[in-house]
């Protein structure tokens, strides 16, 4: 089983207005993760896509890795810096605004009740 998943920096995919790589779920893992995850980069002086997560009960965490930006959740902007963690509740419109001259790197994790329920049943 693969124990280290490497970032492919030359082939990041652009989606939701950020460049990134989905790292979870973990390929053919026999351990079912109860969430999805991706390494994301909001380029300098850009915004991610403003959206509400689907399915409607999906929640999300952002873990700030480097740089700084603003997270806008339902119109409330808060600056986030390296080490900060952001929770986005289901049904909340959100996006990242990066007005700074350096890229903002973060890790996103998402889950919903169906995924978590399935995980609990598989334990």
C-alpha cells in the first residue's frame, strides 16, 4: 500500500479557482477515509470560486499552510495566516480572496453525514 502521496507540482489541476491536487480518498486504501482532501493554492492577487458546497450537508475545513489571504463566509471576511484553521458549515457561501503578492497555500478537507456514517459502520 502507498504510504506517501507526493504532490505533482507540474500537473496541478485548476478547479474552484485554485490550483491543487486531490489527495484523499487515498487510491486503493483498505482504510476508508471519512473525508476528501486536497492541497490548494490561491495564486497571488486572485480569488477562488465563490460557491456553496455540494451535497448540501457537506462541511469543510481549511488549514492554512503558507501565505495569507481572506476567507469570506456568507459575506464576512476574515484574514487567515499560516497555521489558522477555518470551518465552513454546510450551506455557507464561501471563497478565498488573496489580494497579496504571494500565493496562499492551504489544505482542504470535506465530509458529509453520509460519508461519516459509512465510515462509522466500517470500523
